[in-house]
């Protein structure tokens, strides 16, 4: 298994949000390692409002984690 995450530290909230998205994507990849299966499922969940809301909730949870790791960017 390759090491791709070396730190949760980011310079800005924007970078932190982008990291949260990557964390969310990687979670899906680890859960369903078959790219073929993910590609087959994507058209189903990408047009389902409940699935999109659930994905947004996962990103928000990951952003909360990244923000805490960055001390909320020093409370600026």
C-alpha cells in the first residue's frame, strides 16, 4: 500500500477543503477498490440527491478533521 497522506496540515482553509475532498475520495477507493465497479456505480449516485447529500456530509466531516488539525488556521 502506497503512502499518500503525510500530513493533515495545510496553509489555507481552501487547501484544507481540497484535502478533505481527497480524503473522501480515497475513502471510497479503499472501500471499493475496483475502479470498474466505481465507474459503473457513478451514474447511479451522481444523479441521486440523497447520495450527493451523503457525499457532502462525508466531505464536511473530513473538513472538520483537517480544520482541527490546523488549529482552525490559528483562529484568524
